[in-house]
C-alpha cells in the first residue's frame, strides 16, 4: 500500500517550477515562504496537508490549494518539482 505525502512528510522542502521562477518552500512548522522571480518572500502563510491534498492560507487571508501526484505538486495552475 502506498503512503500519502502526509504520512511520509516528503512535502517538506523546496518546490520549484521548471523555469525556477516560483520557489515554494514548505517548512516543517506548517508555514510556507514563496519567492517569485527576484522577489524573495513574495508570499508567506500557513498550510495543512491532508493525504495528498494541501490547503494554503497566506498571511493576508488569501486561500489556495493543490495536489501532490507522483512526486509533483500541482498548485494554482503551476507544476512544481521538489529540489533534491
């Protein structure tokens, strides 16, 4: 039986788009820090992982979500890959 990303905690770390423009760091304390282009910490907030689903709430109150599928994060129309 395959474990969910929530069970393995493999979501923790840096996720990036193929072009490197969006860098999305999921921290172990259920906080995230997202950089866009040259803007470090463009968005920050909290997240909750349930199974292979992630819900985000940034510090301004904006919410979003995503799905982890086969080691890839699909979020807000973007595809992010985990950095090794």
